[in-house]
C-alpha cells in the first residue's frame, strides 16, 4: 500500500480528470452538443436589483440571503443552414429542424417554428432559407421580437459534415455564441 502511495506522489505529470458531465457531453449526438454549447453562451439575470435598495435592514437581508438567479426566457428562431457561399444546402432544413428541437427542450427558450412563420415572412419579402444579410436579420428580429437568430453553415467532409453554428443578436449583428460539430455519415 505504501509503495503505491509513493509511486503516485512521485509523478509530476498531471492526469486528466474528466467529469461525468464532460463524458456525457462527448457521447451526446452532435446537434444536442451544439444546442448545449449555444445555451451556455446566454447571459443570466437576477430577480432583484440590489442598487435600488436603500433600507439598511433590506440590504443586510440581501447580503445574508443573496437573490436567486433565474434564467431569462429568450425568443429565438433557427434559419436554414447554408453552404459556405450562402446557397441552400440539401440537408440545411433537416439540420435546422434538429437544432430547433434540441433548443426547444431548454426551459429558458421560446423557439419559433420556422414553418409556421414563413407566411408572415413572405408578406414582408423576407426568407429563412439561403444566405441572409444583416439588414434582413435585423428585420426578422424586429418583426418577431427576437433575442437571437441562429444561423449555420454546412461543409461536406470526406467522412461526414462539418457544421458551424452561430447565435446572433439581431439588434447589433454581433455573435452571442458559436459552436462547431462534426456530423459523421454512413454509421
């Protein structure tokens, strides 16, 4: 027993210690991993605002019992995934639907269904298919009061698909979160 202890203490090499969550994340389907990583990039909000509190007893209470952090509910929509050149990819709609399903499983997401809102978009000369420019993203965001729009690019690879996904703030055009996965084919 002592020998094992000494041998273990003598090593200077750090051994990897993956958590169970890390191992589960690696075994999750690619679109589920993508949705999970995108959700991690969203900010959280506090229920109460300490700045407005002037009563010293209330301040003490908030110091002893900090406010509960709740997740904000986000309104988002997922656009059809495209090729790197902005053209429709033959699997773009399927991948967008899979990601929509994974994001809708989150409790802090209100995900708009692309197909249900297509007629409203057509009335405004907008589309969720193909490459979308920044001005169109802003119009879509304003039309549906969205907090984020998810776009994706699909690239063919020898063994499958490289899928890049971005969650974009429709007001600014800035990327809020991004994720990349490899989707193996022929398994």
